[in-house]
C-alpha cells in the first residue's frame, strides 16, 4: 500500500514535499524513532538499540522522473508527466518496512540504525551530497543501499567490490557559425558541418586515447540546428554524456574534448560556448561491507542467487555516501522480461514484480541483525 500510494503520487527531484511528509508521518506512527529533516525534502530516522555500538545507515531515494507513464497499472501516476520509472517508490516502501520491523527488534540491537530517506537522486548535484554536507554521515560507521532492476529474476542480489557504477558527466556545446542561403554556402560558416566534424572526432577519444582494458563512454544525446531546408543556420546545439570509472580517465576525456572542440571550431572559423558539468562520482564499494551483503544474501535467498557482478555504466549519487564512509550498494532483481518485467529503468512502461520488495526488506533487516544483533 505504501509503494502504490507513492507510485500514484510521484514528485520530481527537489520537489518531494508531500512525499517526504508522507514518509515522516509513517515513521512517526511507529514510535521509538528520532526523526529529523536535514534538508527541506528529506527525512532521517534514528533507532537507538538497547546497548551501545556502531551506527549503521540504510538509504532509500524518493524522487520520480519527468516521464509520462504508459503502464496499465491500477495505481498509475496521477501526476501527468511525472512517474516513478526508476523504482524509488519501491526503495522507499522497502526501507519503511525495514524500519517498522527493526523498531520491534530494538531490544536485540547493540548500536544505532540510521534510516536515510533521500531526495533528488535523479538530478545533479543530487540530494546525497546535500545530506552529507548537512552532517548526516558524521556519526555513521557503514552505509548500505539497494537498487531495483528489471530483466533479472526476483531473488537476485548482485554487487561487487570497487567501482559498481560509473561517474556520470554531461556536456553542452553551442557552435556559433554564420548563416547563409543554401544556394551560397561559401558565404556561411556552417555550424552543422562543424558540429558533425566534432561528433565524429569525439567518438575517436575512447578508441584512440583510452586503453583497451579501461572502460569509457561518450554518447551524444542532442544535435539540433536550423529549421528550413534551404537555409544554413548560424548556430547548432550539442549535448551528451560521459561515463567513466577511473578519475584519471575522466580528466583525460574532459581535456581531450575541449582540445577537439577548440581545434575544429577554430579551423572552420566558428566560435563556441561550452559547459562540461561533472555529475556523480562512481559508487565504490568497500570489501568489508560487500562481505556483509554476501553473508546476508546467503541467508535470505541462498548462495546461488547472489552474484559478484560486473560494473555498470549507470550513474548513482549514493557515491556521495560511499565517498564519506565505507559502504555497499547492491542490486535487487525485479522480474524477468518473460514475466512482463522487461522494460528498463527510466522507461515509461517500467514495472516491477512487487514480490521483490519482501526480499529487499529482509536484506535490510538481516544486514542490521548481522551487524548489531545478538551474536
């Protein structure tokens, strides 16, 4: 019911006013939790165990995406153009359920559990960084987070030591040329031609500047210019994303892109404005915390459903938390395509098998019992 309410009433990043109030009120109804609002649209609940011990944080994100939902769910979004298309409604409902369960187990815990309900995961600079700056991680010893994914069987738990997700940067380029009639191109500085040269050259960076055993992606998401068949426009706009794992490769690509843009525009007599925006860092998992996830998964789903998985090129601002303290982020199977769960995260037909939620709740609770419970 919590999940379906959240799915019906999605809110965009930094606008989670009603969502955060809904979460706060549910947490308050449990009793035994100390509640705070470290930012305008986030919530933190602290459960102090019966005895002293470490503080373990569990995190869920709450924001939705600017996507028009195209599912046939009876609880589809009532907010046109906004949808929980990445599973944050699932994440929030699972962590609420874990909080309720752990409140009833308070007497068995030696230490504290910090439940972090984070705003604005989808839009850089992201809510996690703001919560770190607000001091949320100051007393935390370890942090754990779950992300639901489709095309994977319910019961699957996957993670890895080291980089799990990629650093996710974006860039925007405006090429200023000189417009002309299509019949006299010699009097133009054609921004479409210049932009095309730049696109082709940028696509050589990975193949000619990055080692074959390293991973990087440069993808163009927008190339717009002009409005008429017989007019050469004076400007063109390009946007795209860069995904990397290693800091030195991230820096190399950023510099090479600038070199290429400067060289090609100058060669063609054009000018440009360019903005490269660093997004989220890679989520880097700690060995000890990954071991904790693996041990919990063995108890909840069995060893056969736990997998040390390869890194993925998705971005995730959980990296702000793992930059601050040791932690592990892990993936939760949400259903197979053959069963109707084949649309990937951020798709307007994204749906999840709700049976996966119980496994996520059990993982949250088992991690805390393993770390803070009676031995």
